[in-house]
C-alpha cells in the first residue's frame, strides 16, 4: 500500500487499499478494492450576498443631580426616540431593549474620599433595519429626538440559509472538479462518491461595532452595505478507477 498526502491542495490519495488495511485510517465502510484508489478532497464553497439587514444600538444618556431626575429625563427622551422609530415604520419585533443603567458620578480630590456629584442614566435599544438605504435617515431622526449614543452598524444577511445552501452546492461542484483533475493526472477516472461530510459553515462575521456620542444630527448619514461572503466546507471521498 502507498499513501500520499498533498497538504497544499487539501487532498489525500490512498492507492489500492485492501480490506485488511481498513483499520489503518480508512473507515471499514469505505474499504476500497485492490484495483481502485480513494481520493479525499477538502474544499470550501462560497456564496456572495449584499447584506440586507443593519442592526444598530441607539441610546440616550442623561445626567442630573438626583437619581430620580436622571431616570425621569432619560425616560422622556427615550420615549421620543421610540416614537420616532415607530413613525419611521420600524416594527415592534425589530426593536428590543439592549441595556439600562444608572450610576453615580464622583468628584475626586487629593487625599479625600470621592463625593457623589450626580447620577448618569443610560437606556439603549437594539434596532433592526430591514431597509438599509433608509437606516441612515432614521438615525438622523433619532438623534434629533434625543438619541445621543449610537453603536453600529452590524450588517447581516436575512436569508442566510439560502446563501449557505448555495455555498454548499458550490463546494460540491469544486470538489468534483478537483477530483476530475486528480483522476486525469493519475490516469484514472472518477467512479463514484463514497462519502460527503460537512465542516463548520462560516456565516459572515459581524462588523465591529463602533461607539459614537452624538450631540447633533449628522445630515444625510449613509450606510454602505458592501458585500459579504458565506462559506461552506465539505470533505468528499471519491472512488477512482
């Protein structure tokens, strides 16, 4: 038996594996006849999509001398922000409270214990925009209504399952093309597929969330969706003769 591992191409050729050698690394169910060759190929398929969902965190930060006043002011401004989202046509299911906090503000002096000078209240919501082209204008409206903290965007693909299936199909096509190449180079032909296994699929990673404190509306805010790749990795074993 001869065995050659081609790491650079992520393929393994095992020539003429007899049944008795199945325990050396080839699963018993994939025992290959003496006159055949087993080819294992690992490939990655890819599908490209334009992101169609933008998720952004919008919040209100307020400060007051008392905790109650800080929360009261915060609640009033957040109510205006939520009303602006509703007026813009954002569905209730696409708005979710992300974080609420209240913390004291301190003044520090030399060799003196810290003194509470006031309180800071923060309330933020996660907003999913299903029309990215309109999301910038909506953000401007939110800032005009009192939002002074923006975090995002996180761009993603809504129909991710369909994109992953396309990547899987592309992976199988690539595997067959590579198998044909190896078979031809070895003076053989692809007889059939013995097994297919799938590795971890790669959904597009979220883009880094950048924090910004906004004091006034930035006119004509634009969000460019760009493109994202969805990947699928498969291991395919072919029988060559």
